[in-house]
């Protein structure tokens, strides 16, 4: 019973410790990954927009728009990019990847080169970045990145971390149980032995072999057993 | 994966360093084709192949060209650019065909063109691709491509011009969301811009959209713009689905398609839907074509095509390339174009003489001036002109079949 209590307290302590670790590492992970991914996401988006803008220049000036569309179709295969459109210097869209059509918010909206958040009806929420083509003299390239992409990656990362911590937690519980049992069992025997010395006729005592084994232990339990026996031996004549 | 493997073999064998075989033996000339033999656009690849094979079969029966028979080595790309690129590498480096022939589609061809440029030393030409887009008609790819057909731009300009002539000036566009659709869209935009007008509405669909898909959202977008006419730049399954949904939504203005659509396959779908629904989905349809009507037997090439397609019907239907559930069309604009492409290639091969080589091909093509292939329109090339025909024809549906359209007044607004 005493062993069980000791065990429960240890388990509770471990549970608290793991909870603290899980919460703190998750919070740290979310903060770090969110900051890193968001920065990377934005940087990549800008780099892609810049790349499209650079690649588009010659095509817009010298080639057919089907070539421009072919370029957009290839970039549109990049994970996270939901849409791309290119406008001329009047703001008219020259090529895009929208299906079933250009959303009204974009068709009629103001062209912005700054990063903007867009909510497109029936499509979703996006972060749109743009890059001017030849300083805007020719037009601009715009790409829409899925806004939930970072959150989705975070969810995945946190989910994996929680899964890992759960496995470690279960393994720790098992290990702790074994270790505590290793300590608690001799302690329980020591308790029984102490009671046996006080009341030798009480039932449930240790066998002479078990007493011998207890006294021969090299650890603290063995030392305590020997001290208890010594005290018992010393106090016995005084009582008699 | 395949591309990398082939490239590795080529590098290891040193083939990349010198000219590969010419695809010609003492008895055979092999030409290579990549096209959609499966998927939502399969009819285009299959019918183009069948039309060409009908003519080649006849030429081979007569002893071939300078004693050599002509065969087509064909691979399926499903109308997907990556597959087309892999097929092209295979045809050039592994099969070492004489020329690339009858390629289908703008998104595929626009990705293949840089490949031809990369292997410029092998002198491969893309002969008579089934696409009207601009890239293979303009620098820097005009040197590696030889086109028979009129361009998308010419087709759409013709449609816009004819509709404008009957007072239909509010033009909306329904198009495939890729380089093919953009090419047609640009043609319409350009034609309208010359009249100081703009496209009043536009809607797109994803390449590979099947007939069973709903295109009601696209119809709703275009309905808002209150168009006088809709010009579709797409493939037959999606375009048929659009017409079906447009008519159901009471968008009854004329709907025009360009030649790439695969007119008969589209018509078959609409006729079957109409029979099931008890309504006519084939009214107010116009198509622009780059070959004459296959119903007009007064045109010599049409007469020849009909005879040879009937005579070699069994030969030109090898099922190994496509699923057995495909029902070949007895006649179609697409197979007629394939037939004419084959005639043009045979003419080039004749001009190349008994020892043809790829490097001589461009010169042989450029030498063709006012060539009569029996279409009623001569074909001319030059050193700075890599498109043989500018002819655009128009057709409409009457009594369940396409007939030549000569009078547009019936659709006057």
C-alpha cells in the first residue's frame, strides 16, 4: 500500500513533468516554426513572383501569350501556389490560372504590389505577393499563396511531436513502474522485517532465507535492515 | 525517370555528340508521333493518326516513296506535356525516327519545342503539328517546326470578323486554362482590339475536364456578361458539356468552336444527350476549320480521303494504341487533316529524292510554292514562312451533321 502511494506520487510527478515538457516544447515549436515558415514562405513567394516577372518580360514584349501561359502553368505546379496572374501596365490581365474565371475581387480590384491578404469567395484565403515587371513599365506578376499552408504545416509538425511525446511518455511510465518496483519491493520487505522484529509472532513475516537475503544486500536497504536488526538486538536485553 | 535513363544511355554511348540515325532504312521511313490516344481528348490523336495512316497505307500499297514504305511510330501522351516530352526524347534518341509528325496540342507542343532546339544538331523537325498556337510559328522555334494548318489567331480572327459582320459584337470566350486556351483567347482579344473592343466575359475550365462534369458555373459567369456570341477554345468533351449546360440555362446565343475541338466527337456527345433529353443541343453551333468540309465531295482531296478511309478502314484502326471501347469515326475534320498532313509529308519526301536526310528537309519544304494538294487552296512555304496554308473554313450543324457554312445572315442580330 505504501509502495502504491509512492508509485502514484512518482507517476503524478512524471505526468506533470511530461505535461510541462509537452506544452513548453509545443509552444516553442509553434512559435519557431511559425516564424521561420512564415518568413520563408513570404521570401519564397516574393522570389517566385520576381522570377515570374523576370521570365515574363521577354515573352510579353516579344512572344505570344500562349508562351506566357505555359510559363505560368509550370510555376502553378509549385506546392502552395493557388493562382498566378500577370497584368499589363494598364492593369489588364494578360494571363492567369483561374478556373472557372477571374474572381471579381481581382478582376475589378486595385492592383497592389505590396503583400495583401485576399479572401476570394468560394475559393479561400490567400496571401498575394506581386513583383513589377521592368519596374512596372511592362506590368506586374502576382501570385496567390494558400494562407492556411503554414498553419497546415504547423498542425502536421505539432501532431508528429505530440505523437512522439506520447510514445516516450508511455515508455517512461513503463520504465518508471519497473524501476519503482525494484526500489519499492525491498523497501516493503524492510518494513515487514521491522514489524517482524517488533512482533515476531505476527503473521506474514519473512522466511529466514528472505531475512538473510535482505541483510546481505549491498545497497541502502541492506544497510537499513542491518541497522534495524542492530537496534533490535541492542534494545532486546534492556527490555528483558 | 525514363527521360533520365534515356539521357544517361545517350551520354554513355556518345550519341549526343554526333548525329543519330535518320530513321530511314532501305525499305522504310519511320515518322514519330506523340498524341492523346487515351483520356478526354483521345479522339483527336486517334483520328489524326487514322487519317494519316489511310494515306500512307495507300502510298505503301503503291510501292512507297522512292521504294520506301512509310510507317508511324506513335506513343500516347494523354495530352500531358511531361509525357509528350518523354515520348519525344524516346522518338528522337531511341527510335531515331526521320521526323516528328502529327503532334497534338498546344500545351504539349510548347514544351516539346525547346527540346527540339536543345537537340538542334540532330536536325529534327516537328512536322504538321495539330495546333494553331503561335510559338511554333514565330522565332525562335519557327526553324524547328513546319506547319500545315492556319493558326488559332487566323481562326479566331475569322470568327470575330464574321460575327461582327452580322452585328454580333459582344464576344465572350470560354477557354481551356492553359497555353492552348490562352492562344485562342489572345486571338479573340487581338481581333476585337483592332475594332476598339474588348472581350465582354470569359470563363475557363481545367484541361482534361470530362463531359460528365458540370460547367454551370462557367455558363453563369458568361451569362452575366450578356454576350452576343461565345467563342470556345477547348477540347470536345468540355466544349460539349459547356454547350449542354449553356442551352439548359437558356444561353442560346451562337457558340463557335475552333478546329482543334474535335467537331464530330463533340457533335456525337450532344446528339446522344439530345436524344436522351428530347431537345436539340446542336442548334446555333459554328466551327472554324482548317480543312474543307469532308461532306463536299466536289473537292478532290475530300473525294480521295473518303475513298481511302473507306478502303483502308480496317488497316487504320490498330487498337493497341487505344482502348477497345473507342469507336472510330467514319469521317471527321481531324482525320481529314491527318490525311492532308500525310499528303504534304509524302510530297516533301518525294522532293528529298532517293537519299533523304533531315538536314535537307527545311530546304525541300521551302521549295514548295503554290502546291496543290486538292483542297482548293494552294500551299506555299518559304525560307521565312513555315506555315503552308492560311485557309479557314466554317461549318455548322444541319440535320445532325456538319455542313459548310457560307451564309452567316441566319444569325444576324
